[in-house]
């Protein structure tokens, strides 16, 4: 049985599939199987993969009508035969020792079900970003800071709690190697939440499973031109996005509690505070009647209104909200008695 099942979902990915396939074939750990789930591609990528796989028995190729990336991921996971699963999104890449390094990390830490590495964000031409799109500029990078340069373990539900304030901990699925048994335990990816369904899965699993962090970039996440413009959301889009995150946090938390009942000791009301604070901030930019706006929010989250009236500067800008969320996160980890769940592995 191979050590790793590499899931390669494809749908008209010809522009990037050659580079992705090369990074799989060049892995220093060669004991893997590659399960290709193609969505009836018409751009030549399916033929390219068939030709490449014809002489390599480690490949298994399947075609299905396209139903989105998470459906393809789930189909690949169902067919996986290995102890570990790696999802190799078709337009991203990985370093040659990615699989070997992450397998070793999980082998050395049997109490962990997820290996998590640092990330390089690249453009359409494979060039790393040097501006705000650097991975460390995102909320988790700011929160963890020096911890990203040290090997460490994050014990559940540490990362699950962070999903409720940092928007995500796992920016790209390419950062993760996952024990196959974890999917059996917590379930696969939901297909009901659109493009952010991986956020829900990330929170659900990290409320239950321990993570070992590898302080090296082993994978990339390719951001396309359209994604760059999508990053500049208007107020209405930000309100909708935040409302979706609130739904996902509730869904993930309830699913996790069903698997691990002792999570009931964590207050979902408290957990959602940062997102409701963001929602209040965005909606305040559109309010036309301050009295009615505050009255509405008194019925939704009176604690948010109280903090707004008591400390209005807390809501002065998105940057200030980001800083407040990081401060809230550190306080929440103390309140939930989770400070000891971050374990340094440096010798």
C-alpha cells in the first residue's frame, strides 16, 4: 500500500497541469498513488494526463460530470488507499520534498492527524507575490508571527477556535497532509457552501484533530488575476461574506460537537463575537438612521452595541478591527484554557 494518496482534481486545467504533474513526479518520496478526478475536460488536459499515466501504474484516472472542486476532492478521498491524503489542486505546485517532509512529521507525531506547512503565494506566472498577497500578511501570519518559523504542535481545539477570529488558519489545502482516518472520523467536504466550503471543513477538523506545523514553505497557492480583483470586495459583498462565515462557524461547530461532545463547554455565542463585530462595522457604513440601526443590533448582539458605545475607536477602521480580533483571540484562548495547546517542538 502506498504511503500517500495524492488527489489531483482537474477541469480544463491544461495551462497549469504540466507544471503540477512535474511537481508530483519529482517528489523525493516516490511511494504514492495519484488519483485523478477529471470533470470532463475539453481543453486537452485529460488526454495529456492519459498519456503521462500510461507508463506509470501509480496513476488512476477517473472522469465524472463536473460538480465543483469539493465534489471532486470527495470522490478522490473515497478512492484513496493510503494512510495519508494530499490534495494537489491542479493549478498549484509543491516543493520536491513536500510529501516526504510532511509524512515524516506525522510519523514522528502520531497524536496529530494534520501536517501543516508554510505557504508561498504565486501569480499566474509562478512568481511569488511581494506585496499584501504575501501569506504572512494575512491574519494567521500576523497572529502566529515567530511561531511560523518553529516546529510546533497545535492541540485541538486550538485551531478551530482561531477559525472564528482569523477567518481561517489553513489558507490553502495544499498546505496540509491529512491522515485518511480523519476523513472517516469527521466526514468529507461539504458541497453546500460554495467557494468557502473548505473553511467549514478546516474548522470542523481542527476542533477535533491536532496539527503539527512544519516551519518551511512546502507548497504554493496560485492567485489568478480574477481572484486579485475579487479581493477588493465592496461593503455589500463584505457583509454577505461575513454572514456566510457566521453560518459556517455554526455548522462546523455543531458537527464537531456531535463527534466530540465535550466541546459543548465552549460558548458558540462568545466564539462568534469577532464576526458579528465585523458585520456591525460594515453595516454601520450603510446605516441611514442611527437610532434604528442600534435598536436592530441591540436585538442581535447587545454586547457589540455596548462596546461600540463605550469604545467607539474600536470600530474606527478595518485595520483596527483586525488588531482587535487578534487581541480577542488571545483572550479567548486564555478564557477557554487553551494556552497550553500550543507546544514548541524545537530542540
